[in-house]
């Protein structure tokens, strides 16, 4: 067997048909075109120019690119094998704009219009695309990148042409609205909301005549109610019911519920305190300890002053303890159904029980000492000849650690008791030996 013939490596080329007017549609057209090109192609030297352009007369020009001119044999002959690695064709618009076609023009349409979607029996259903829109005729409404043609711009619920998609919590960019039903973000005019979503983000204060944005919700709640009042109040008109002491924010109340506190019975006031604390206890926001929010019922010594200041009702510690114990008993027996809040209420009340016992014991011990100071005050008033004031003054509370004696006095006698610039009460404090304060009304 004789020696094998060396394998001839094909010369790799690429055809540039962008100026070839006839075009090719199959293998036969490719073969016919190559038969036209080959006689002229073998006469060129790839090392002189890697790209040549061959004129085919009426059918235009074809470019031939030698991809590896240094490896091509010299000279090229009719027996030289070639390998066509690629073809550059003239650009064709595959997705044409329907609006431009109706005007007798052809333009590229990268966007799809949902309103022009194919129906049964339509050309699109038979494989011909519809619903294409070009850059010139596409419409984008604010709030979304959904495209539409000029004929299918979405409509507002009122029937007018829409201007924007609402991105609020209720709509979530799924509903469009016209200018009449939209409101601009107060800090960014490019963001729009429908009226309902705008009211969610920027609610108006519930106080009459106030148009300020209100972000504080009224926390007034009754036991068993599914949620608090929730009326929106601005920082200027919110009423804080200071039931947790001066170092903690009190319950936020609207003007309606704050004004009703004075007419609310003692038991109902304790119920409001319990319900408001339960709401804070169950809240998802705020600093937490373990798995629960830092929210605790106020000590009954504070509750006693709350009842005095709110309703001018003076109760002893045992009576206030009985109010809280009554709620604990009723909830535990199921007589008061709080739904999912029952466990939270019971937990707060049971944690509160030990502090209530401490307050009762301390109040009983302090009450004796406080009464002695009070009797000295009454005696001093009688000695000074202020008999009406001496008979009208009432003991309220005594804080031995701070040395503060709290008393109650009718409104018409308060000015005389305090004196000009507080001089009278300062002298009484000096003579009695304790700090004397009036309970707030």
C-alpha cells in the first residue's frame, strides 16, 4: 500500500452579503452563489488583503473575509478547499410596529402591547405576530414599565384615559388612574397615588380644622375590641394619657376619647389601661425582651393618682387592687372573652400581682407617717387663721422617699394656698417640714 495523500486544510472564510441584492433562501442558492464567486476568488492573494469585495453586477456586491490569511496556500486554485464559517446578512426587521405598518412604514418594534393581543382566528393566532410597538408609538404610564400602543392606553375606572399606575399598598401597581383621581407625593412629584392609597401614607389629622399629616394612631381600646380606635392625630394635637410615669410615653388618644376620660367610671378606666397595655405588649415593633415587647402595667400607686387626676376619685390601694384582680378572675374563668389577647392580658395581670401587694403594704406604712404630716399642716392653717382652708384640705398621698405630701384642695382656694410667686406654700413647707404638692385636676 502506497503512502497516503496529505490532508488539505480548508481555507476558512466568511461571506458579507449585506450589499447582495438577490439574497439566499436555501442550500441551492448558496451553491449557486459560490460558483459565481470561486473563479474570481482564486485569483486573489489573501496575504495582500484579508478582505476582498467582488462585484456581481446587477445583483450587487459580495465581500469575502479570509479568517486566517497567513495559513492560506499560495496561489489559490480551483482545487483549493474552502470552508464558509459564517455569513453576514443584511438586517431585517422581524418585529414590525403595527402602527407604522398602517402608515406604510416599517420600523423595529421591541415592545408588546397587551391590548393588541391575538384573538381566535386572528393573524397572530396563525403564527404572525401582532401587538408590536416601536419607540415612537409606545406609551408608558408612570409607576410601571408596562407598554401599550396609542390605541390601547389603559383607562381609569371613571372611563377617562389613565395617567399613572398607583404604587400604594392597596393597588400595588395593578390599577391605573387619571389625573383627577391621583395625588402627588408631597416630597416627590414623580410618585403618584390614588386617593385611598394616599390617605394610607399621608393621613390627615382627625382634629377639626387641622390639615397636617398625622402618623400617630389613637390607642384607645376596650377589652374584647378587635383593635384600638386608630384615629389619626398629628404631633400637635395628640393627647398623651401618662399612665406609665413621666419617663415613658403615655397612651396616644384622639380628642374625642381624651375628652371622655373624666366621665368614664373607675372600672372602665382600669379596663382602658389594661387594654392599651395589652395592645403595646402584642405590638410587633419596638424593643423586645426575649419574645415580648417591653410593656408593663403601671403600679397601682400610679393608677391611684391617675384616678385622682382624671376623675377626682380617691380610692385606697385595696380597692384598686380589687379592680385588677377582678379582671384577672373574669378573664381566667372565660367570663370576659378577649380572643387571641386573653393570654397576653393574663400574663400582664399575673406579673402585676406582686407589685400590687408591695404597693398595698407600703401605702399602709406610709399612710400613718403621711397622716402625721397632714395633721401638722391642718394645725398650721388653723393657727394662721385660715379656717376655711383647714376644713377643706384633704389628704391624698405621701411619698416618704421624696418627702412629698400630696393634698387635695378645692379650686377656689388653690390660689390663696400657693400665694404670690409660691411664697405662701413655700413658707408652709418650711414650717411643716415636708414638700407639699397639690394633686392635679
